[in-house]
C-alpha cells in the first residue's frame, strides 16, 4: 500500500512566499515614499510661482510690493500700515491656506530679497523646515522658478 500524496502547501513554502511578498512590498513602499517627497517639492515650486504672480499683481495694483513687515498676509488681508494699498480686491489675492507650503509651514517672504534685490524673495525651507539641505530638504525659492528682475 502506498501513501497518497497530500494536496496543499507546506509551512516552509508558505513562509517563503510571505517573505518574498514582504520584500517586494518593502521595495515598492520605499520607491513610493521617495516619489511622494519629490512630488511635494514640485507642489512647493508651483505654489511659489503662484504666490509670486499674486505679488506681481499686488504691485501692479499698488505700485509696490508689500513690505517685509506686512509680509504675505498682505495678500490675504488689506494692510493697515504704510504703504497702504491704493486698490485692494474684495477677498484679497489668495486665501490663508495658500500661504502654507506642502509641509504646512508658512512660506518666507523678504522685501527686498537677498537673491532678488530689486523685488522680493519668496521661499520654503523644504521638508525639514531648516535652511540648506539636499533633495526634498533643500530650499525652494522664487529665484529658482522665475527670471531675475
């Protein structure tokens, strides 16, 4: 009498398959998170470009950019300090949520700028919120996305 072969998988076979699937998921997750960080930096560049355009519109309406003291809040609320705007649209130029980078940190604004002495610097410190850095931690500023003025 011969022993019949059993259908199914052994515990070792199942463990090998689980290990292989786990390794594949680790590689996939690593690549996805790396791309996500790059996407957030791209979003920050787009936001810098959009805010720069709104600051240019503010200048067209009022003859000057907001001061450093007035800051980017001048795009949301009409400034009450000098120089006061001559024309200010109802509802402002942007909403307050537009002043946050993808990492939920307010963009930095300096007038005059160190990189754009005749206009302004608008920038984010990147994912780590600190000056300098590489990759997604690098500073993202309007001197990268716009022509010098």
